[in-house]
């Protein structure tokens, strides 16, 4: 039996003992490499959309159950969520595994890589968990692309027992120091204009043109874009605005999103975007309304200590990080998790990628040799980061203190805009 290296006040594992645990974790990923890559490619092949990832979630649950984790499919009342737990330590790490795809382009965001890296990290931590005083919890988190699966799980209390949470995402660019990377907040809404229909040739004067309101709204947004703050943007498309050329439509519908680099700016951008729709309604005589279609996503807040450990482990794996500010502009529901518990949302380079995410080129990259390499290195980086956090007395104590200071139920709050 391996000695628990964290027992006792201020007790620190020797450098040799720590290195042995790190070697065991990395070696576990190497030993499981073939199976992990088969799993990654299977998730890629399934390409199930948000909230529909039934076979993908079942595949995650099957791997974890076979590995000896206490596994629940349909965790926290979410049909396509998975929880798999191992270990009895007082420091709980939640590792997130995503596996939803995008409409039309499949795994163009590389969530199969995320799933394989998360599963691989959990497997790697199993043989060292008790010695490190860790409790390892893999969460299969659905609907990151559209829907906010992590927010649904937060609401249900999935992170109430977490001291910290980690995950990794594929990138077409070289790794940047994680404290220098930024994501945006995003909210998505549906806007409906209501007017009055009429024959387009016989009585156009009798109409209140909801189609014109939708067109004017997009024009207003186009005029606004030049004046939005840095790292902010707004996008929309008309999803419904009539069915025949000779009928002036009485209703129209738009799908809208707006982003910003911080929450306060995001709220200001939201009001300016809504003003665009208000103006279009006034100009055309339509009424209008809007409602949120998905949970809003917060910017990722990286825990400084965990971030430094993450960077060091990437570099130890032969992946040097660039120490300059990078603003990718993307958004993730891991941002909401990071606002609730100390977190890392790492990025890992698919070294041969010539494409950007959300394109068919990146779909192919996600199962290329570079994608496979990123999945395995990502698993090691996640496992080693969790292990280092457990074995560093100061970082461990800080994470446990922050957990103890949280109000019960505080992780279940939903971000409001």
C-alpha cells in the first residue's frame, strides 16, 4: 500500500516520492494510450449535438465504470451527463469532459480531444489518488456549444464538493501562459417582432412590416459594431421573416448573441444591442419582445496558483508557453464554473493544425496525429496539475480554505446579466 503523502500538518512528500507519483500518472496515460485514442475517435465519429449526446455519454460512463470508478450516467438529473468518482481524500478535483459536436461540421471544436484528455487524466490519477489525498471526480458535461450543460450541473450542485476544477481544450495556436489568456462572456437571445400582415401588391399600406423591422434591426447592429468596446461583438441572423413574396409578414424572428471581455462591459453591450431592436420596432410600428434561449456564459477566471502549475506541466511535456496576452474571443460554460470554484481551462496546441475551430478543417484536425498527441499530452497535463496541487502544501491549503469559506449552495447560483 502506498503511504498517504499528505497526512499530518505541514507534511510534504519528498521530491523523490512526488516524482514517483508523477511518473506513475504519466505512465498510466502511456499504457492506456491506444484505448484512449480509440475512445477519442469513437466520440468524433458519433458527433452528437448538444443535449443529444446519449451514446457519447454512455461511452464515457462505460470506460469509467470498467476502470473501477463509482459511475452515474444521467448524473444530477441531466440525461447526458456523467459522474465518475474515485478516492477518499479530502481534496476533490473535478475534471470536466465535453463531448458535444456542432451542427453541420461535427467535432470542429475538438470535443473528442477534450473527452479523451479528461477521461485519461482521471484514469491517470486513480493509482496515485489515495497517496496524494485526492478524491477524483470526472464530470461528463454536455451541451457546451449550445445550452450550457455545466450551468445546469452547477445549478444541481455538481461542484458543491469541489476544491478545484480543471479541463483542457484543443487550440490551433501555440500555448499561451494561461494567466494571459482570456475568454468572453456571452448571452444568446431570440427577438420577435410582431406587426400586421397584408397583400404586398393590393394593400401594402395596410401592413405593419415585421420583415422590415428584422432588416432594420440587423442594419442597426451593423452600425453599432464599429463603436463597441474592444473584445466585444454582436451577431445575429433572421431565422423567420415571412413565407411568400406577396404577403407582408406579420412576424419575424432573429437569433442574437453578444459578447464582451468582462461582465460589466457585457451588460452595457447588452443594453446597446437591445436598443437596436427597440429602434427597429419604433421605426416600423411593430411591437417586439425577447427572451434568453440559453444560459449566459461568464468569462473564465483562472486561479493563479493552478495556472502556474498548469504552465509548468505543459513545459515539462515539451510544450513551451508564450507569455503574452492573448484574447481568443471564444466563450465557454467553464467560465461559470471558474466563477464558482478555483479553476483552470487549459488550451493545448494541435501542432500541425492549419485551421481555426468551428470549421471542417479543424474537424479533421481533431482526429489527426496532432489531435491524438494533444489528447494524450492534455491528459498528462491535467493529471499532473491535479497531483501537484494536492502535493504542494501551500496550494493545497489555499484550495481547501477557499472551499471551506464558500457559503453552502453558493456554486448553484446562475449568472445574471
